[in-house]
């Protein structure tokens, strides 16, 4: 299974996203979507699950949650736009509802800066921003490849 991870479009999708996400089974959007048309465009590739970000307004904030927890082939993923660390009470509360209470990947956005690192047993993944270039940061997305039995490989892909 392949999952495309995207964030911080702010109403624009970099054209390279479509090629990088070709063949993914699922897309996770970590907020600052910028409009329903972004979701509609991504849905032409694969089903989309999303959280709202700090720039999102109605109907995005009523259509999507602040925090999302999902499990894909034994891999537990939690996602929110603004991430304050694994000890954040919102994250802790969400993980109490997880059957095994483990968190494999924490996805977030907001900073526009791609990040992939491990904290304890959890990967922290910010796919960066896939909209128009802001600041001097590179345009990027994430990809998670799940091979079953809880094995997975997260990566950052730069589009420029």
C-alpha cells in the first residue's frame, strides 16, 4: 500500500504532485488546504482523508477534523496541522482510542518545512508544502509505503 502525504497547499497544487502520487492508494492531507477544489483535484488520484489547518474556513473546517487517527495494514497514523509534540494532550487522548495505543507515524504541517525524524518508536513527518513556493523552502510531499505486518517506509519527496 502507498499513501501520499501532503500539506499546506493554500489553494494551489504544485503540478508535480500528480506524477508523484500516481498509483497511491490513499492521500492524507495535513491541513491548510485552501479550498474544496484542492480536495476534489486530489480525489482524482485516490481517496483523501484530511484535517483542517489554521487558514482553512467553512466548509473545510466543518468537513474535516482537527485531529485524525487511522490505521492502514497495521500501521497507526495520527495527523493534525499544528503539532506541539507527542505529549500534546490532544494527541494522547486520540491515541487512547487506538486498539494497541501505539503511534507509528505522526503527520503534521504548518511550518512548510519538510521533516522526517524518529522520536522513540514514532516517526514525525511533515511533508512540507505542496503549494506555491513560500519563503526559501523547497516544495515537497511525503510518501509512506506499507509492506504489511506493520512494516513501512516513510520518505520526503522534493518537487523542485
